């Protein structure tokens, strides 16, 4: 079993997945991880839609013009939302949840990729937000942040190594 820093190094975005289904226990573990993610004032502003239906996954892959088409090959799409009535920091709560889920999925041998929805859409003005809200019957005040595409990896990318890290972004004591 890798330790956490090794998992962080080996977790890379995966956009190609095999057709092998996930087990019910794997999906349950992802749900557990989602619900353990920390939130501001413990307000639990996140909401998740776990989508396994191929037709709906295909529609999610068309929720914006660029950068989502590969979602059509995912085994599971976890759409991550924030309840805007619970906190002003729903974006942070939902984004942290996405990171927790990416690491949990990686620890299970699954591949993931984050797909931005908030602020994205089509050049003709249609928004990913409206498309997803209609598709998934999302209630008022609940806003989509992203899709986490999940599946068994059918591609691999080199783990991060010290020599490839941009150490210049780290500032000791002050900028
Ligand atoms: C906020 C955010 C938005 C992203 N949006 C997309 C996206 O819409 N489509 C996509 O294919 N990848 C998306 N990614 C994945 C990044 O491209 C990827 O994490 C980055 O290139 C680093 O690669 P790595 O994940 O393998 O370390 C997004 C990642 C983040 C954190």
C-alpha cells in the first residue's frame, strides 16, 4: 500500500477508462469519502449525484463545449454541487470534496479526472450549469461545481517526481 505522499505523486488525471464496471462496495466507499469531506462550520453544503446510467453520462459529456467529451467513456460520473443557501464558501467545500474523492479513488486503483462546470458552457451562451440542472433535476439554490469522471484506468501517466515539481511556487516565511 502506498503512503499518502506516494499516492499524491501517482495520482494523475485519467481520461480513458476500461469497460469493467465498478463494484457496489467501491461505489459505497466513494460515497463514504464524499460524506467525510470537511466543510466550513461543518455545514455540509455539498450535494452529489452519482451517475452510472450510460445515457446520462453521455449527456453530461456534452454539458460544455470543450474539455468534457471524454466523460462519455467514464464508468461513473460524480457531479458535485454546493448548496448556496448554507454557506458563502460552497465552492471551497465542493472543491475540497473533489480532491478527497480523487485521492480515495486513486487508493482504490481507480482513475479520475475533474471536469469544470461552474462558469463554463457553449459559445452560443448555453451554460453547463443550466444543462446539468435540467438533466439532473437539481433543486433551486443548488449549484454545480464539477463532474468527477471515474473508471478503471485505461491509460497511465508518469507519477510526479521531485525534479518535476515547481518549487518556485513555495515561499518560505514570506514572498
Ligand atoms: C479546477 C480544475 C478544473 C479542471 N477542468 C478540467 C476540464 O474541464 N477538463 C479536463 O479534461 N481536465 C480538467 N482538469 C484537470 C487538469 O487538466 C489536470 O488536473 C492538470 O492538467 C494536472 O494534471 P494531473 O491531474 O495529471 O496532475 C481540471 C482540474 C482542475 C483542478
